[in-house]
C-alpha cells in the first residue's frame, strides 16, 4: 500500500512539473497559449466544475483512475508539448499514439476524457480544447489523491 502511495506522489509531482514547465512556445493549453486557473471563467464558466465532477465520479468508481489520468497527461505533454495528440483515434492506415503498440493495453482513462469532453461540448460547444480538458483532469486527479 505504501508503494502505491509513493507511486501516486511521484506521478503527481511529474504532472505538476510538466505543468510548471509549460510556456507559450511549448503550446500548453492547446492552440490558446498559456493556460491558467480560471482560463475559461468567461467563455465556459462551468468548465472546471464539469471536469472536477466527472473526474471525481471516475475516481470514486476506481481509485487507480486518478493515476491513469495523470499518466495520460504526462505522455501527452512529454514529447512536443500539451497538444492533445495522445487523444486522437487511429484512422485508416494511420496509427496514432493512442493505439500504438507501447500504449496498447497500457494507457487507460480515455473513456473518462471522452466523458469530460462530451459534457464540456454539451455546455460550451467548441470552446474547451481536448488538451485543456486533459490538463484539468490531471490537475483534479492530483487534487483528489
């Protein structure tokens, strides 16, 4: 049990580190540039509340989901910045990160991100980027753990 706690702490720190190194050049926060608390307060006021609610429900069903969502965020941001590319589905002969061999049967939590994005689209169509939704989910996962 202590190993799981230590793992979650290290994963949380890795995600927070990723959030801290984001700047305008690394395109964190999708196409919008710098991303900060309250970023959607005028364009989609309930965005953070919606993400928090979906994440809380998912973590209540399965506590490991918090770590899974933080891991998705880390892998999305690690290579070329937080761009949501990890969330893209494969199409035809193009295999995306989501369905690549290293992530096959390993990366999880995509269904939760899909639920978050669906709820956000119902509230504010076309406003919250997938990258931002994933970032908010990772933040809320860290807070919940």
